[in-house]
C-alpha cells in the first residue's frame, strides 16, 4: 500500500452482511466499503467466507441479513445481470469466456451493438465495425496488447492474454465497481505482472476494484485497502497503513498481527 489515499465517500458499501446455510453461518455481520480509484483486497483462508461475501455483493447470492448501498442508495440485486445493469461487474476465476470466439466477440458477448442497414431499415444487424473500433480503443487505453482482435479464438491465447480479455471486458462495461476473483491464479511471473499493470490502469479510471487473492505479496504491494476474513467474520480492516506479508498471513491464520503464522496447532473454534 504505497499510494496516497483520498478522503472520498464509498461508492459501494455492505453493512452487516450475513449468510446462513441451515445451521451453518457462512459469514456474519460483514461491513465493507469500496471507494473509487482504490483496490480493496478481500483475503482469508479457505472457508473464511470470501466467495460468499463477493457473491452477495455481485448479485449471485441473496443475503439473509444486512444491506447493500450503491451510490448511497440501498439496492438488492435479483441476479448478476441486474448488478451489471447498475454498474457492478465481476471477473470470475473461470473467466467465463467463449473459447471459440475472438476478442471482440467476447468483449461484446450478450451485449452486441446493432445497426439498421440503409436498404433494410427494419432489419437489425450486429455492428461489427463499431464493436471492433471500440474494443481496440479500450484495449489501447488499458495498455493491453493481443495478437489479434478478430478471427483468432481466445481459446488459442495464453492464460495471461485470456485473463486480460476477461478483465478488459468487465472494465469496458463497468461504470463504478469491478470485482476480480484470483486474477493472477495459475499465471507465470511475466503474465501476472501484465495483469497487475492492467488493474492499475483500471484504478486510474476511478473505478472501485475489489479483488480476492491468495498471493499475499501482490495484495501487500497493490492493495489500498485490505479486509481480512476468518471463520466467516471480519478480523481486520486496514486502509492507509503499511502491512508486511508476514503480518497479513498472521491475521489470516491467527486473527492477530503478532500471532505466529507457522503455528499449525488445532484451532478449537474450528471443531
């Protein structure tokens, strides 16, 4: 966390988010604030509740208790498409790309731009030229370099290139908030660095970015705001202060900055 943070109001907030599955409480009373131009990292061990929280924030799951506030107004999304319509986009770890389609087709997948031919004004066709032009402009703005925008299926591209396409697509359609689930998972050092540069470019456009990641050095270096979850509860909310990788791992494992992250004794709370 090296950037100077601004005193700005959150664009998207969660208050008291709670989700239960029968007798099991997946997460309880979670508060999160996402601010424009800031990267919020949501971290925790497996089963800490990260994915459940993000699913509630992006409309993939209904919360049992709590509130979601977008631009200061309470919202309740019916599904992820509803969240997208209101400016909340998400890049899943599986990427959700169509491998047999090219870059432009994937960026506009399900949201193709249409035009009316002059000779047949009642007919609507996809506006391929406009989509190609807009996709090229967006990728250039984000500093993304790809071998081809048209004609080459994304399934033939490298993992880093596919990840860049997925992030660029969400960045194009996102007006306020972008969630990313493990954006550098299974990527090499060079491809990870390119993806992180892409994230920085999106932050420069004043979009609020939230990221789930298990790569702690990336979190410590890039995040402006870190939310640590443990056993379904928030144990730390750190913004505007330095944090070492060891301290972050300690918070995840023990719930305390000065705990011993190498202590593998059984946690009675888990039993």
